[in-house]
């Protein structure tokens, strides 16, 4: 496939054109609906456009979804209101949006690979169309932020949300966990305005806010077997190291520790991870750039951008997107308390799934070109992506082939999440295209990024679908001479 040449000018123009339409519609009092994805990036993107439009006093409603399907499009076409803005999704469904929503002004702010070019009736902003890699350089929230900033310079204060979206989509898989490309420019907006600061440190959730054993237990990327989700074990681990965990009666946080104490914790963790088969790269990912929202209270999970993104993700995955978006748009108090409750329940559920996965024989099946994780009847469809991401990005299972995770979904369907682990050569295997093509064969729908993609299709086709994906990965490997 020929690469699209990079053109900043064209990308800029498409942002300006789209934001102009949004402003016109808002100012003429049209009802505007935002539809966004349920993950952290999607909620951050919806919060950004939502806030930008609220500042224009637009007539606005916001809704989230797992993915665009026929039922959603039907509902939208029957609703009043003439403008629909899709954020962090849409580029995989352009044809359906064009044909089934002919009377609506449709705008798409996305960073997933576009499936069918850009139909003329739809205004699409997508970095891939201008040669930029939407899976690494900019998130859905980043695209939404650039549009919001073009709508009004004041919206530069929404830059931290775009950083949160990028971290939620794991776009920090670079040396020292830095952000690159557009994400780096957006981060500069966030630091120039004094809203964020960056430091190099141990990357534990709640580095400034939580007791150290809790911060370690909350860290799930990488997912550390025996420690992630297990506060008591973490406490034991740290006490055995001889770390003094309290100052008088108060628990210390990571930021209270001396460099020597941090080194001690890191080197012991490195030994522990290596004994569990984790690679050096994964261990090193525990040290790197920490992104802090300096105006947030020190004791809440919004202070650390990765933790903020976990909170948003938890809200989306636990069916509480509204709470996440309210937080993104500035609500605190009672809403924040509810969000923290959701986060606790989410982490508990995640830990139960991971225990199930590690302790149940034959859940993971190895095929010629794939590993298949079958969570049917166990894993909630909203949590499948997180499980697939964790499994593919840590050394627990030492995957040398792409991973296809699946579970039962509503209405007799299966939900599929595909991930290509960073340990294996990727960049030439495109899981987004493979899952799109394979699910289409069975009346399903799929797509996404090269290393992270998803699909939904009728449950009765499961075995045949797995066979086809296995075959397509094999054919791709052969074609690319990998
Ligand atoms: O659902 P899951 O998180 O596994 O999907 C991985 C990525 O693929 C996500 O970014 C999701 O938005 C995208 N995706 C897509 N089209 C689909 C399903 C998933 O673009 N039909
Ligand atoms: Zn995204």
C-alpha cells in the first residue's frame, strides 16, 4: 500500500474547515449531538468538544457507544437535531454514515484508520489522511483538541485532556514513556499554559497521592502478577525491603521517597519481574515521564494524567460514561466521589479476570499464527479490550504471535479484541485491516489500528472466523516476508 505523503498544511486546513462548520452550527442554534467511544480517549475527546461547545452556549447532548452499529445509526436518524459530531470513532463507518444519515450534517474527528476514503457529504478530520500515524502521534482527544483550539484560542486550557486521551490509548510506548509527534506539541500547550508539568520518575499510579503500597497495587501497566490489584502483597513486598512507609502517622507517597529508596524498590521489582519472564523493556517502562496536572488537588486521582485516564476508562467500561465526561468537563465534589467508587470496582473486576486467566488451564489456545483467548461467558464485553491490552503488553504469557481475545456480547454476537504484542515484529502486520476484512465475511464489523483492533460478529460464526483470521495473519506474514 502506498504511503500518504505527510502534509501538515492539509491537516491544518481540514481542522479549520471542520471547526468553522461546528461554530456556524452552534451559533445558529442547531441541536448538536456528540457521539464518542467509551474508552478514556473517547471520553476525553467528548469532554473537549463538549466543553468547547458549552462555551459557545450550544444546544448540546453527548452519548457514548462501544462502536457504531446499525441500531445506533437508526436511532440517530430518527432523532431531532441536524448535527452529529463523532469523536474517537466514525472513520471506520463512513459509508454507513453517508447513506443512512443523509439529512444530517455529519462531522468525524477520529484517529483510527479510515476504511472507505472520505465521502464528500461527511466532514472528516483524520491524521491518517494526511500521512500522520494516528495510532502513535495523536489520539482522538488530540484531534478533538486541535479542532477546539481552532474554534477558539481559549480552549488551549483543554490540552491536558488531550494528553490524558493519548496516554489512555497507550501512545506513550516510546523511550522514557514520552509522547511524540502531535502529542508532544499538545503537551507543550499544556505545559506552556502552566496546567501540566512533566518529570522523570517511577511510574506508579498515585505517585503523589497514594500510600506507596496502594500506588504499587494500582499499577496495572505492566500488570505485575501477585502485586497488581493486591494491596496486602504490595505492603509485604515493601516492608520486606525495609522501606519506611510512614512519616509519623501519615503514609508516605512515592514522591516522599529518597532517590536511593526508589532505586531499591525499582531494582527489587526488576528482579521480581525478570523471575516471572518479563523482558527488560517492560521493566524499564516502570520508569519514565510522569505527567502531572498541577492545578488538581494533590489527593485525588486527577493529579496524575495516567491515573486520570484510568479513571475515565473505568467509567466507560463500567457503563458510567456520563460520570467520566462530567469530570472531563469540570465537575468535582459528589461526581468525583462516584467516579472514585467506580474506579475501585473496576480494578477489583480486572483483578478477578486476571486471576481467572492465569489460573484456568486451556483458556489460551495456540494456533499456527495466533493465540486465542476465549472469555465467553466469563469476561464482560466492555472489559475485553483491557484484558487483551494487558495480556499483550506484559511478559506474563510471552506472546510471540498476535492475540485474538473474544467473549460473548449482546444480541447473539461475539466481541473480539485483537492485539499485536510489542515483543514481536509489527508495523508490517495490520490487524485493523485483517479484522475488518475477516468480520465482513460473516456479516460483522471490525477495524481499528495496526496493533490494536476490534470486531463484532454473529456468535455462530466464531470458529470459522478464528480460522479465517489465522489464515489472514499467515498470508500477511508470508506476503511481507516476515
Ligand atoms: O474494542 P477494542 O478496544 O479491542 O478495539 C481496539 C481499537 O480498534 C480501538 O481503538 C477501537 O476503537 C478500534 N475499533 C474500530 N472499529 C471496530 C472495532 C474497534 O476502529 N469495529
Ligand atoms: Zn482513541
